[in-house]
C-alpha cells in the first residue's frame, strides 16, 4: 500500500525529473509566447543604410551657414532605390524612412523650413550635425546578439525579429497532450442523464486550460471501467502524446484501474498519493521521456491538481517559468480546516486580501468559476484568523 507523501516531497520528485525539451523551427509570426531555444544574431545591419527619421530636407551640415539658402536638387521618397550623391551647399527633399543621399548628413524637418523659389531657408537656430538621421546599424549591427536563448517572445520581440529580417526562429515546442477520461457513469453534455449518470466536464475544462497555454496537439480518449479498456486507451494515448493525463480511477477501489493499467503499460511510478485536499490519490510517473499524471475524478480536484502539478511540468517542457505566481496576503475572514493536510482552496484575491470561497467540495466547480487563485493552507495548522497571512497561487489568467 502506497504511503502518502507531502506536497513538498511531491514537488521535489517532479522538479528533479530531467525531461528533454523539443526544439523546432517555426515562422517568427507564429512564435508568440514561445521560448527561444538558441541565441539569435542579426543577419545584417539595421537600418541597412543611413535613413531619415523625418519628412524634411537633407543637406551637408558643414557646407551650410546660418542664414544661407540651399537649392533643392532632388527628391527621395521612402523606398527609393536610387543612389543619389549631393555635393556642396545643396538640399534634397526627403521623407521618413528614405535613404540619406551621399554627401548629406543632417535632416531638417519641414515644419521649420521656408521654401521659396525652390530654395530652403532654415529657421531652426538649434539644428545640429546628424539631426533626424538614423545611422546604419543603429538598431543592431550584423552579427550582434539580438535575443538570447530562454527569451519568451512577446509582441514587441516578434516585431523586432521581423524588423531585423528573421523569418524563422528555433523555439521550444509545447508538448502534445492526451487526456484519458475514465468512468462508465459519465455522459456528454446535451444528452439527457439516465439514472446514475453525471455530465463529463473534465475533458472540456482541461482542453481549455491547455489551449490557454498555447498547446494545440490535444486528443481526448475515453476508457470504460475495465482494466482491459483502460490499458488500451492508455496505450493509444502514449502513442500520441508527450504528456498524458488520466482522470478518475486513480484510487484503490474495485473499479479503479489506472494504477494497474500504468504498470501494464510499462510506466514507472514515481509517487501515488499526496497529503493534500483535494486530490490525495494523485499519481505521477514516466515512461522514458513521456510524463504521466493520474488525476482524481471529481472536476474541481482535477483542475486544482492540474494547476498545482501538471501546469508547471508543461511550462518547463516549453522552456518557461514553471511556477504559479505566489503571494502572501491576509485572509479576509477566519477559516478552519478539518484535516491536518495541505488544503488548496478556491479563493478570490481582491484589494490586497483573499476570500476563501464557498463550495470547496471536490465535485463542485461553481466557486472555481469565480476563483482567481488557490489558497494553500499547509500542514498541521487548522485555524486561521482574519488578517492572517496565507500563501496564494494566482491562476494563470490572473498571474
């Protein structure tokens, strides 16, 4: 008989596993939220030429004296491929982003210029050499480090990488995930319930959580309450996925087949049962580089265990920070728990306090639909006073 381990022991076992991360090349445009697997270097100088940052007039600063007018000899729009050279005291009409003609080094913006008889009269007494010019390589020089491995790609970094000419990047790939739902009593929403049936919520709930994480390779399997079918569905899931979650059938009852099925499938058991509520009969194992979690059957316990244990592993496999954001905040009201176990309670964090919500039973999702955090009440302590500091784990949408 497995003896329950502590939450800290369970986390330690999970964290010491060294699962290999997969790296793939993807288009930059589709890499938002991914983590770079390699350093990126600029393939060219950016800008690739001296460039005007204003609509105005380009000229040679050293060939101009205050009060002097300059004849306009050319016009250069953005995108111009003409290589223009200007000598002496002459000006060129230029637009934002256009290449600076050879022989010019300064741009005066059009708002401070008087144009008369195709000459400009500069009316800005504070003009300086190099004004309004983006020098070649001022964003980044060829070969310079653009972004380091381990960087999570934001919208700004996507724009930066496209702006320096990179079309593809090497990033860590999120794992493929299989969900195996067990239980003959489960019925799909939209179909009237027969006596003894309940609606199956966990597959949709877990799929939504995975989609929120940017995972697209998801497949759901349904296992009947028999060892043979649980083995078959688990085997099929292992063919498909890097990470498998089973829900239900993970305890030690006559119709709980997950542990025996995992043994039949060659899965190494790393732990089974944690001193916590909800989710005491939590299973964690591996088969080579594959990760397997056996979650409870009740939907609230499923989602709690997903966030506390599965979510960090998926994040780590994708090269990301792998812990929920943790805060220590005061309780809005006193609370007493019945058992000397770690409790993960659905909570609502607001105005620097956390309120423990109603409906904490593991089969109830009503309060989870409102929760923005899990309140971790650890160990031996049972009673907590109003205003006492407790640890909360912000759910991903709020952290």
